[in-house]
């Protein structure tokens, strides 16, 4: 009698499932804390070197340069994983591969600590993240290929969802610790050190917990081949078998249709997740603390979310539950484009504050964006260098307001309190609340006017709300895509097929960031994010033609052929 749940499986099998899930617990620290910290920290380092409006090669902004790093690192995994997967079905190397990718990823993450001592700190961060992402992405490809060997087909939804639940919980716990440390030190001299030590702790967490998986989960069974595989012949055999597999894919029509859908919707989802932190910092002015808090919320909401979608898949089928998750994703991306900081209104909302002094009859500078650095502006032939405590005549205060309002590239806002200029304010052209005249800026302007402003929700709470919604669907979409693929592919060729799965996932993750970069260069970041929405919708439509029952039947026939061959 087939087991009805994971709890009905033998003890040793349950032990292996738990150990497999612990790898998600381990590497999710990279997907959470690194995703929360490094994009914001990278944009800070980039702007420190290139200036507030600086670019590299006249094309790459801070966020699009980050997208390039994601694209390059995932391309490495995408190009190598199919051949490695074919070899791993013939040579017992999956555990060794998982250990290698884990070591590369965890060590590279920790090396980000040394960025401040590099000649170009932003470039060191770019390189260390790119190498770490190779380890993260490559490790996931190998890790996923263990899934079909952990339980019967009808329980793979639950096993896959449980893995994601472990990951979100583990990554979330470490992120909360990091968030507490960042909040406690954000206004002190130790802030930068604590931020970099958090990255070191991610590397230690990832490597340490992964040892549980590597010790307990056995090497999956391999295809028996009469051909002797050596280190020298492995690559040649891998490419030859890869060509043969591509020729055979016509027999697995359902797999081909699913991969076509997966190319599209996964491309959209992975791109959104990869650039979210940089978009938040670059476009919305979200602070590191708020971004970390949002990702922490995502992690803890995603635990019941992943389990809920596993439950939903049992009731309405895996494909239908996945479709529900993707439709929800489309709505979330559309909502994300609508996020916009509220225009400053109360005196405390302005980062430059002037207060009238009855004694001098002038204005005292009571607030500047950075108390430790003077504010410098140039406009109308006049240079300004303003620090807290400076005193200005009314004419000087009025001229300073005009400079903030008129100078190019000013991201600040000024308010005047008391005296003859009471209530006067100025908002810089580059202030986050200034939406400009982009092709889609009408959408956040409309939503801000009718939703965010009436509710009094600033951009921080908006970002937290969006993160809560993401948390409910992120685990379901990822877990169900993985388990659906496991249901329609032969278990005896899991390394080969899951490497294709990883190849498609990583190849699409190269295309998405490049679309984001191009759209940002041609238009702006809101148009770039909206272009990703189109890709998600297209993938959801193609998913309709995936016949899961037929795919499972063909996979079972192939397994039977290999067992008797």
C-alpha cells in the first residue's frame, strides 16, 4: 500500500528527507541576508565611487550593474550544468559536486568582508557576489536532482514544499539576527563593520548546516553503462550524451512544453527577486533596514505559504495550484510598479530643515542629510556648502530653497519653519517622491493619489506590504514548479533532466536581467520591471498545455525500460 503522507514512510527515508531539507535551510541564508544586504550595500559603494548620477560606460547604473552580475554568474551555471548532469547519472559525483559548489559559494560570500580595502570596493563586491552566486545556483541544480529519489511521485509536492519551508524558516531566523544588529548600529561607526560581518556569518551558516546534508543524504543510484568514464573522457561523454538527449526530447513532449513555460515564468520570477533590492534602493530610496525587514517578513510568511500551496496542490492538482501562484505573482509585480514615496508634508519629512531664530532675525540650519558631511550644491552660478548650525539671512534661505528646487541631481527636500518664509519648501528633481515623466509614471502617480496618500502609507510600509504578499506565493511557485517537473521526468535519469531544469532556469535568469538592463537604459526602472510582468503572463499561458498525466506515464515507461535494459 502506497504511503499517504511523509509520516508513513520508513524512518530512514524520513531522516534522509529531513537532511535534504536542511540544505535549503543552509543556503537560504544567501537568498535572504545576502539578497537583503548586498544590493543596497553595492549601490552605496557604486554611488560613492561614480557619484549619485554616475554610470559605468555610460550605460550601467547601480541597479543595472547589479543585474549584470546576476546575469554573468547564472550564465556560468547555465552553460555547465547540462553536461555535469549527464555525467552525474553515470558517475557517483553528486555529493562531491554539492560540496564543491557549497564551498565556492560560502567562501566567496565571506570574502565580501574585504571590499573596503580593495582599490575599487564596488568591483570587489561585484566579483565576490558573482562567484558566490555561481556556488548558490550550481548547488541548487545538484540539490534539486536528489528530489526524485527521496519518495514516491505522489508525495513529491509535499517533499518539495517542505524543503522550501525549511529554507524560508532557516534563512529568516538568521536574517532577523542580522536585522537586529543593523538596526542597533545603523547610526554608529560600527555600522559598516557589522554589515560586512553579517556576510561572513552567512558563509559560515551555509557551509556548517550543509554538512548535515552531505553526511546523511546518500548518492542517488546511477545508470549502469558499459563505457568506462574517466576524468579525461568525462566532458566528451557529457557533451555526446547531451546531444543524444536533445534528440530524444521529442519523446518527452510534455517535458518540452513545461520547459517552454518554465523558461518564461521562471525568467520573470528570478529577475524580479534578483533586482528587487537594487530597485528598492535605487528608485524608491528604501533603506537597508527596511529592505532587511521586508525580506524577513517574506521568509516567515513563506513557511505557511509553501505548505499551503502543497495542500492546495493535493486538492486541485499541482498544475492548477502553480497557475494560481503565477497569476498572483503577476498582480504583485503590477503592484510593485505602483510603489511610490509620498511627497514630504510634515516638517520632519524633509531632510534639510531651517528654523527661524528670533534673536538673529535669520534662519538656523537644524537638519541636513548627513550630520557628518556638509551639503554641497551649485546652481545659478552660486556654490553652497551648508552644515548643521549654519545661519542664513532670509534672502539666503530663499536662495538655498531655489537651489534645491532647480539644481540637477538633487535628491533632497528642504522645509522652512517660522519667520517670513514659514511653510516654504523645495523638493529636488531627483528626490524619490518625484516621479518624472516616464512612460509608466502615470501608474504609480495614480495609485499614490488614490491609495497610498489616503491611507497615509509611506514607501516603507508599501514595501513591507508588497513583501508580505510575495511571501504567500514565492514558496508555492518555486516548490510546485520543482515537484511538477519531478512528476513528468524519469527518476532513473534525474541528474540529466534536472540539469536541463537547472540549465533552463539559469539560462532564463540570464535573459531577464539583460532585458532589465536594456529597458532601464532606454526608459527607466519602472518600465524595466513592467517588462518582466509580460514574461510571467506568457509563461502562465503556456503552462495550460502541460499534460501532467501523460508526462508521468511516459516517464514511468522510460524508467521501466532502463530497469529491464
